[in-house]
C-alpha cells in the first residue's frame, strides 16, 4: 500500500512538473511571438559603433524617442556592408551610411531616400612602423577599406595624380573594430578610419596621411527605404524619430561629446584615453525625406 501511495505521489509530481514545463514552453513561444511582433512594428535603424551614429545612441539611451511615443530600435553592426544587407533585406527601415553605399544600393534596385548628412569623416592613417609619411609612399603597401563605399572612393581621390613606385593593394576589411585592431597589432600598412577609432589610432602615434574633410565632400548620410516612406504609419514614426534625433544633435552641440563619454564608451567601444582625446564635432540636423504619393493616371 505504501509503495502504491509513493508511486502515486511520484506520478502526480511528474505530471505537475510536465504541465509546468509545457506552460513555460507555451509562455516562451508566446513571449517570442510578442517580441517578434513588437520588433516588426518598431522603427529599426542600422548603425555602426562610430560617432556619426551618436544622435541615435543618445536619443535612445536618454529615452527621448520614448517621450515622442516612437519605438526606435538600433541594430548595431560593425561593418557597413552588414548595415546595407539589413536595408536591402528589409529587416531595418533606415540606416546611417555613406552616399557611395547609398548610390550603389539604389543602382542595384533598393530605392532609398536621404534624410540628410551626418558629420562622418574619414582619415587615411599609416602604420607608424612602415615609415610612410605621404600617399606617394604607399606603393606595394596594403590599405584597408570597404569596396564601393566612401573609403573606396576616398582611396581613389587620395591616389589621384599621385605617382607610386608600385601598385597599392586595397584590402577589404569591413569590420571597423577589426580594422583598428589590425593597425594596433601592426597587421596592416594603412587604412581608413572614422571616429572614435581614428582618435585611438592617433593616440598610438600612427600617421594621418589624408583627411576627408580637406578633400571637399561630406559623404555621411541618414537614409530610409522608399518602402518605409510609402507607408503612412512608418512616415509618422520617421517624423518622430527625426525630432528625437535633432534634439540629440542640439544636446551634443551644446554640451560636447565628453559630456556623454559613458555612451561613447558603451556604444563605440572607446577606451578611457580615447574618451579624453575625443575631437569637437558638430552634429547637423536631418529632416523627414520629401515623399510624394504617386497616383495612377486616369485611363482615357
């Protein structure tokens, strides 16, 4: 009798545990579905761990998007091409990119609208161990960049009219953090970096050969997909996001990057020395892209 009672209790416990597990599984599936739905409804922006994305990082961290009743989710990617893949694939509605990448995506069939320029600039930095002091000495050297991007275009401009003793080898290193690490570890002769990675490189005494600010063209852009712009609900989200973004620009311009060093450290992986040496940067406002709904012409 005792054995039967023990077996009965054990069976009840196992049954209870089984039900609890199934409930947890159902809750987990329901939670996943809920989170997936929330993510699909949110406005998603692809951004890199670089300072041209700071208005997004600041507005998100300080809750300014929330105060405008817009759910903005940042999809951080270390490589510009990964941001572009998200745009092309439709997993994000907007991104911080450059005009050359934008032009390429449009040419390949992904319509995009520009909301305006960012303050992004790039520096061509030579490894101090290779003893290169000007662009003409880059012959037979490796230069890290991303193809079909601002850095590829800037390499063309930097080498324009310059005679080198031999070919300059363009090496595609898309991940900006890996690119910086290769410079620090003396695995690359020269490369293009934006901020704050360029500041870190300068602190290691590597040599700045070119600065895109002196080459005459602002290349950074905030863009949105035409698909997002053609949807009324998305356009409302974008309008609210632009308000929060511009508020962040005003705050950054007033108080400076160092006032938000904690955000730079977290979002851009900057170390303490880099945070102390951050340059002064001005952040321009963006605007909701102009969009006109196309109506079908009446048939005659």
